[in-house]
């Protein structure tokens, strides 16, 4: 059984930690808030307060990393919220700290946002060419961790996340004038996210880049109309646009490397 540290006990990290513990692993987790730390400790979670800034990593980072072999990084970039921070600089600070620790293997959770929205059909064999700030920073973070010689890194690029109470259609319901309705969705259920992370650990599949997206790609217009109706919400309305751009994320790595079969349908 491995000793595993999870940086970011949020929507995905917390159930992942619970499942790893059930499987017999020793698991530590980190959160940025002391209030959240105190709350999780009441549930018996071994949790540490860690804050990653652009100039340093603050809090209990050394205790968090101590004696662990595998680090799973689940830190959201927060770039959509226009906070003004530099995600790549923050993660470079984390990298410097991790390289001085006992960590031997890293699973870096990234995003299909590294691919530009106009790249069309892509797999891991295609070089991401991000044009926006978010994509460029995500790709920079992937590269600095993957190139580190202090440990082995596998990068997992998740598509849009859904599961439990999270459904992207809730943010789209009732909206009109949306573009790219014929573009394919690139989504993955939380249960499959956890299954793929476990697959990397149990197959010892480090040193790889994995696109992790459900293989079905219905169009946005069709998929979100169906989802809205199922939740009794007003469907979003997409404009007809002859100049639509799209990206469709597929994987040539996931099946050969992990033999993984998706558990959840779209």
C-alpha cells in the first residue's frame, strides 16, 4: 500500500481520498482554509493547511509531504475568476518544494483547456497550441512538472467535470445566443476521474500524458437540451453559425496504458 498526499481536498479530492483509504492506503490531504481544515478533521481526515502563493508555499507543506511517496495535485487554476494571480508561478513554487521532499511520483491533474478551441480532433499525439492565458499557463505547468528529474510525473487532462449535483447545463439553462452548438462535448464523470487516477497508481503508469474524456461526443446543442429537459430546466438556445470552431478530445493512451473502461455514460 502506498502513502499518498492529495493537494486539494475539494469536489474531486475528498471522495478520491475516501476511496484510497478504503483500499488501505495512508492518505493525507491539503486545503487552503484553516476553517475547512478544522471541519474535515472532525470527520477524521488527516488534513493540512497549505497555501500556495506566487512567491512561496505557506503553511504545513513540509508535514503534508513528509513520508509520502505519491503526490496527486488537484489544485484548480482559478483563472476563470479573473483573480489576477499567476497559476504557473504558484505551481513553480510548489514544484520547488516537492523536489526537496520524499515524493517519488506525481499525478498532475490538468485540463483539456491546454488545447485551443479551434484545434479540431486531437489526441495526446497532437501538440497543444493554446491561444488564451489559461491554456498557456496550464501547458506551462504540465511541462515544468513533466520535465522534473526529481520524480516521475503523469499528467491527466480531464475534460469538463460532472457528477453528483454538478452538471454544466445548470450554468447554461435559459441562455440564448450561444455559439458553437454543433461542437462536440468533452466531458467526464467524477467516478471515472477517480477510476483513472486509481488506474495510474495500480498500473504504476508514470511518465505519461493522458487525455481523460468520455469517448462519446454528442453536440452541445443536442446534449444540453437533453440534460435540461431531464432536470426540468429551460434548454439553452444556440445560434446557427456557419463558421463554428470546435475541438474533440480523444485518447490513444488511456486504453493501451490502463485498459480502462468508462463506468458512467453521458
